């Protein structure tokens, strides 16, 4: 069996960042596997006009190594688009451009192996053994899980979304069903985050009439994402380290209160929705209904329509809403790692809720000598920055330094002006 120093499972933005940074380390034999045929980044949500919520500097490498050949600026240069980007004066690139950038980088990294599904990981005495569907297993001294996230659908909507005969879907599949949604008599979007806002904005702009368009949110308001300069310091490595040092019970209480850090809507999208409603109101009420503070408690079909049982949290009142289509813009959950790690058995340490115990350097606590790391599976231990693209390069560099046993990428000691917590005397 071929043995590698480092093996990555999954090639999303975070393991792609690790692959890009690892490519410049002499003597490091790294390989990355993904079951998909190519790199794709949320293809069902590459809505026209949608942009990243982070600046272009939050690419695969720049915030750790600005001279790296896999930077976003080098991608633009290679595509012959550097000057047009300069004149466009866009700090936040379009989502479709970021997707193309990821494929550009993946195609230039020989360590990335698409069409290879890792089905299991076990400890083989002095290394990890990775089983790969339809191929020979491989050995690795270190493994990094970057298996990403999966669409999350609330329990009341699951049967509806799973029924192929009903026009009910997660927003991850929005573009696949867009034409059906444009033609539907009425559409209800559930979810107050960025995805929900982008779906609503596209429907407002593209439907001939917005009568019958309804937007429901469980949050008390359609709220903007935290974007103040000091507020954003909660996405710094300094805050991540502070959050990790908090007791588990404190972290579990704190995380739900930080929803505006990662579940809010960027102010440009909120403004665009209001502008579109205002434009449509010139000749009369626009007809769209936006209602926050509402949770869906049941869903069923009746007379070729969908019936949603809803409850207003503050009023304590319930109602039944009829609609022809539902888009569940209800976010994502960390992809389950249990089946993948089953071969390690009880060697994997978990907390009282069954979640992975993850150290400050993103290393999973194991009762075997090998090092297993995770990317974007540690929000419960590292805080709201875990899924944020802006921390991707930093986390990859921390993991790479741990794998190499030295600082192949020098990282600053201080990354925020804010001091989180009381300093030791």
C-alpha cells in the first residue's frame, strides 16, 4: 500500500486550502480525496448577482501566505482578468467566481484526487489505513477530515422535502427547481439567513408577480449579519482560542446567542430586497408577505397544495398557510463522521453530547498515536468562526505546522485589538 505523510478526506474550500499551502512544503507527501467528480461550491445557490460575505482576501491562502501561487489574485491574473477586477472595485467577489476559482486551484493541484470516495478509516498499527471505493487502500501518518456540511431540514418539513412529487426543496437545490418556482402560483420561503434572502431577492426580481410570495423566519427579525469592525474580531484566531478555553457548558450556552455572526443577512441584500419591494409598490401593494418570529410546526399536502402549520413565537398564536411550493432555506449541519470513523471504535474520544473532542490545534483526541484533524467540524469547540472562509487559511496553516512539527508558516501571536476575557496576572 502507498503511504503518505498526510491524507485529506473531502475537498471543499478548507481541505483545498490545506492542499494549496501544503504544495509549497518540500518533502511533504500529501494526498486529498473526494467522491465528487470535480470541485463544486454550493452549485444550487450560485444565483446571479449573489456575492461572498467575506472579502476576496479570504481565499485559500492569502491571509497566511500572500505570495502563494494559489491566491485569488493569481487566479485573476491567470484568467486575464486582473485589470477588470481592479476597475470593478469589488471587495466581495460573486459566488460563481469563487466557485470557478476553486476549480481552477483544484485542477492545478496534483494532490487532489476527485472521484475517490473514502469509505472508512482505521488504525493499522503505525499509520491510518483509508479504504477507498473501487481502489487500493492507502496509509497515512496524519488524516484531516474536511467532509463539509449537509443541508439541514427541520423535522416538520422533512417528509415534504423528501417527497419527489411535491415542490418542496432545500435551498441547496434552488437553481435546479428555479423555473418551477417562478411558474408556481405561490411560494413560501422558510429561513432568515443569507440563503433565504438570496432566494427571496431572486424571486422578487424574476417573478412576473410577487403575489403569493411569502417569507417566514423563526428569528425575531430579518436581521443583518454582524459586520462592525470590532464585532468581526470574533472571527479572529484570538477569539477562537478564547472560545476554546471556555468550559464546555459555557460554550454550549454562548453559541446560540451568536446567531447574527453566521446566520444574519448582509446589508446589501437586505437593502436590495427593500428596493425591489419599494419599486413594486409604486403601482400598489407588492403582494409579498414577510413575517419574522414564525416557526413551522407541521406540513402536509391537501388538494394539490401544501399546508403549513405555523406558530408565532411572541403572539403564541397558530395558523395554517396554504402554498404551492416551499423552499427550506434552513441552513446546513456538519456532515456526520460516525460511519467514516467507525473503524477507530472507542479510540475516538467524545464529549458528553457525543461530539468529537477537538484540541486547540484542531486535533481530535484519540487513544491511538496517530493524528486526526478536522476542518469545519468543530464549531462546538472553536466557536462561530469554524465554517467561515476567512479563517480557513489560518486553520490549514495551524494543522500543517502540527503535521510538520515546525512552523512552516509563521503565524502572528496577536490578531485582534480586542482582549477576550481577563488576562492572567
